[in-house]
C-alpha cells in the first residue's frame, strides 16, 4: 500500500499552535532542524515518527507541557483538509465519526479511532494502528480536537461522562478541566472518551447533502489513490524518502516495515529487476540532487541529512553516481542559472 506515513499537512496545526502562542516560526524551524520547504508539496507524506518528533520539539521549544492539549483546542475542520469537510457536511455525528474512520488514512495511516455503543454510552477509543504508543502530546491533541469538533458539529455541549488516558498524570490538572470540563482518569488501560449514546444521533448543524456528495467523492478518490497497490520497489522508494531525514532505513528495517524477512524482500525486489542497494542508491541520489539545488544547504549538511558518516563519504558516492563532486555539480547549476 502507498498510504504509509502522515500527510505533511498534519504539520500545519503544530505551526499554527506555535504562532498562536506568540513564538517565531523561523526560530522553531532551526530549533527542530526542520526544512519548511517540505511543506510546499501538499501531496508529500512524512513518517509518523517525524510528526511525533516535531510535536515533542514544539512542546520543548514553547516550554508548554500541555502543547498537545492546546493544539487540540484550536483545531478547525479546515486543518483536516477534505476529511474535515466530509465530517462537517455529514447528516449526523455518527456519520461524521464513520467518515473519520473511513478517510483518516488520507491524513495519517497510523492514528485512528474505534467506537462502540455500550448500554447508554458510546465509547470512542483512540488507537495507534501499529504497535507502540502515541506520545502524550499526540494523544491529548487527538482527544481534545475530536471532542471539540464533535461539539461544533452538533452545536451542543457534549455530555462527556469520562475521559481516560494511558499516560501518567502531570502535576497540574487544571488545563484538562478547562478543555474537557472534567479531570481525566490517568494510567488507564486505554485512551477513550465516554459519551452519551444520544450524541451519535445529534444532527450536524452544517449538513449539506450536495456538498457532502462532492467532498465524499473527492475523499474516496484521494484514498483510493493512496492505497492503490503498486510495485513493491516503488513502495520502498516512497517509504525511504518519507523516513529521511529522520533516519535512513537499513535492509533489515525495510524488510520488517513491509512484513518480510530480509531474504524474502530481496527475492521480491529481484523479481522487479532491482535490489535494496540499488533502491537506496537511487533514493540518496535523488535526495542529494534535490538538496544541492537548495543553495542554503552546505555539502556537509547534506551529507549529514543523508546519514553519511562523514562528508568525504558522501562526496565519493556522489562522484561515483554522476562523475563529478557535489561542489562541481552545484557550480554548474549556478552557472546555468545565470
């Protein structure tokens, strides 16, 4: 599947929250070693680990132990792209939740929700698709934004009967009461919101059947494009690019990610007339050329981003690929620009 990772648009709420708190974005970019140019490609996807890294970096940069909670409080439907518009024009809250489940892969293939009716309650469980745990900031952002947006959909005060988090309680619980109207249960077995089941039947204030049909069609096409099966080698290329610059995956990491043994992965790639080494060279070469076109990166910085042990190793590899050094490539590029 081609839906690995997170839409780069998921970075925007982090940026919005930083600005909301009055901090300088350019200083944050440098603090977090994040290239804002990556935001220009609206179709780009980044690893889930990178989104968590940026969230944690934002909390550290703003010195706000409740950064995720605040981010959830200022989330808007527009921040969720096409998914937000499908939810906003659904008929009932239950339909909006079903749309979230169905189309969340457009935003993030790793995080989602499950909901079920238990007696007079509906339990909305927040989950990570893969093994592992979400950071505290990410889960609180997800819980708070979902609670807030459901309230906006129905234009009602939601009867929140319980909220539970798996992580430990911080020292100050006041911000939670402000966000949810009650103190959560901490160190619980699951991350969950418990509401009256009546909420599911609340009509959506913005519901519009014509707009829903339009946005639902766009969302369906977008999702199908993301999950359309392709050649394994193409999927490996995409995943490697998503992993960089956080890390450059080894053969073992790549095989584990796609659910193969290293031998099986190599055999599958051989059937497509390529190898892991050939793909890794191709990805590094494409990334290197892209970085060299951005003149604000030094050759040493590019070597670091591409995870070479030292600049000389990168220069040797680049010369082997192209016949010239990175410096010579950049010189010729600048000459052609004049």
